[in-house]
C-alpha cells in the first residue's frame, strides 16, 4: 500500500465514544497498572467505528475534524485521511508526507491525571507512548514529518520531549487558520519546531465535514472569565452562529447519533455581550430550541459556571424543559469549576469568574447553583483545586465547610479534588506536600463521591450499549474504584501524619466552622 499523503490521528484514549458518557473519559487519567487494559478497551472506552480494511476512523475529535476541513481547502479528499491509531500501518506508506496528532494530555501532566495517577503511568500517557513508538518505526521506514497539536500540546513543547516521541513540530493554540500553510511547510521541510497561534477571525474556523466523537460540536471558544490558572483565557471568546451549528449537528445525527453535545469553555456566556456576564437567556434558549428541532433526544453541554446558573435560574429551567428532563426523568452531567471558595483566593486567582456576583458571595453562589442544577435534573461534575502556592489552612477551611454543607443539603454531583498544576512546572502540588487541612478537603470530597455513586446509576442505565449484566458490573466497578481511592487516602494519611488516621485528622478541621469563615457575612442571593 502506498499510504495516504496526510494522515491525522490521536491516541487510543481519545479515539472512543466513551459509550456515550464523557465522564468515562476520566478513567483514561487513572493508572494503567491498576485497571486491566481489557476493561478500559472493552468496557469503558471501546474504539470508534473503524473500517478494518483501510483503518479509517468513522468519527474523530472535533479538533481533528477542524484540521481535516482546513486541509481540504488545499488538498484532495483522497489525500487527507483520519486513522484509528491501532491501524496506522494500513494508512501510512511511502506516499505519506505528514502525520498530524491531536493530544489532550499526552504525558499525563494535567491536573486530573496527576491527581488520579500519582507516581504511576496513566492510561492516557501509556496509550500516547504506545502510538508514538509505532509512528517512530513507520517514520524510520517512510521518512515523513510529525506534527502535534491540541489542548495538551504544551506538555510536548520542549526539544528533548519532541525528540523522544519522534515529533518535528508542536503547535500550541488554535491551528485552524494556519493548518494548510503549516502542512505545506512541513512537506517542504520549512516548518518551525514550535508554533503559538490563535484564530483571529471566527470565519476562518472551518466547518467540519464528518462525524465527531459523541456528536460533540463547538458552540464557542474562549471564556473571558480571567482565571489565572487556566489556559483557556489565552483565547478570546468566539460564539459560533446557530445556523452553522445546525449544519454540524446534522452531520452527526445523519451518522446515527441520537443527541447533540455542545462543547464550550462556558456555555452560559454564549451570546453574552454585557460586562456583568449576565447570560443572554433568549439567545441560549433559541440555540437549544433550534438544535432540538433537528430531532435529537436531548442537547447536552460540556461546561457551565455556577455564577451563570445563579444569575438566571429560569434559563436553566428553560433548557431542561426543552430537553424534557423532568418529564422523562433524564439527568445530564456537565462540568463546573468551583476551584476554591476562600474569598481571598477567589479574588486573587479567579478573575471575574464570580460575576455578576462579588468574590465574597462565591461560596453562596456555588451552594445555590448546585441546588438549582439538581432541581432541574443536572448532575454537576465539579472541580476543586488543592495546593495553591499561596494557600493557607484558613483558605482551605472555607471549602471544607462547603463540602459539609453539600452533605447536609444532599447535593447530587461529583466533586473532583485536583492537585494544583503549574504550566511552568515549578510550583505544582504533590500528595507528599499536603498539610492537614488540604488532606481533610481531599478526604471530604471523596467521602462525598462515595455517597453519590448511587446517583450515577440512572446515567449508567440510560446507556443502551450495556446489557443488564454489564450495568451491574459497571456499578460494582465504580463502587470498588471509589473504595480503592479511600483506601489509598487512608494509607497516605498514616504516611504523612505520623500514623494518624483520617478520623483523627479531619476531626480538627471538619467539626465546625472556622473562625475566619465567620468573619464574612455571606450575602443572600
């Protein structure tokens, strides 16, 4: 076989539909040594539909589809090929000039992975290394160029890391406008080793021409909230118009998907043009109605912000009603960032994440937002950051108190405690550095998650790809996994604090409100 001229791919942890549940993607952040590979490959993350003869992936990440569309503006259809990484030898040959790779967390350096796989090789890193080993062997034989881009490209933006993985060029940022020129330069041997680029004009973001993983389409890019720890803030906010989104959604529905997922960095800012960050109810409601008119069972979204939820509870009710979530009993998950509820830390690190509310109100905003989401059948997957370089035990106490309140209010949702990770790789937090307050917060989060495992059952039962036996197995596996995390934390506690048990540690920090927490009278929303 002569091979395709341009081959686009991603590691196997990304080339999956996650059985229709994006939360399963977090399993790729877990340790490779703990979870048997057949469980990962068959149970949680089976491969996307693939042509066994050619190795073509029938669906792919929306980022790869963007690059594919950009390349088709200058190359012939038969010259651009999206491949399943397990079948690369079928598409790469003597005619191949460039292999493009999309990455999310190639070296396992992102917060979720470093937290879930401390000092162990994660699935996402293992799958990437295995793919690169195959590509390096093919590269020696056929002498093509390798370019990497995507959200995790920053992890590879060092010469030694590029050399180890057989990479010629790393693109950090948005490649939509420059992809065609870049691949031309790669073919000529004129491409730089490292590029930083961002889309200037929304019209230059090409429309996808083929189905995407889990029917995910981009509704917007950027956020504008200004959190200092988030790479998203390097992008200006861009909203993609409804008519365009309909075209892309129809591609996925025609393929056979029965729902539409909207990717965003902050869905409730879609169409927002005011400085107070108050959601544009009419525009978002019209977006949901417009996409629902195409016939999907529901419209989901990847990210919201608690401040947007609380600023307009009626909007949340509207989109839930359009999805008929109360009527059908359906619950949908979405990601939200809590990060911290310490007023001092919020003011210093979270930019304008709290708007239209003040930084002092953030703790109440999160509590109220959680209630609003639950009342409208949304199951939040929230994140907390532990181990900020300037964090004090009193700062941590505010968030511990919030977790206590979550238990009292019977909050339904996951809370993922993440160790602080520095993009500069200098001030990242590690488990061995946790103080008593930080450990208590970590413990309270997972203690909460263990309690809400039963709330995940309806989400599992909705999955049509599982039979009855598999659903029972999945529930048991999730329960055992959470138990194993608690067991690990018990051992960690003894190692960190001279043999003390978690009960002895958390009794000091979780038994009552801290003095500092009482200094600020939380305003009623």
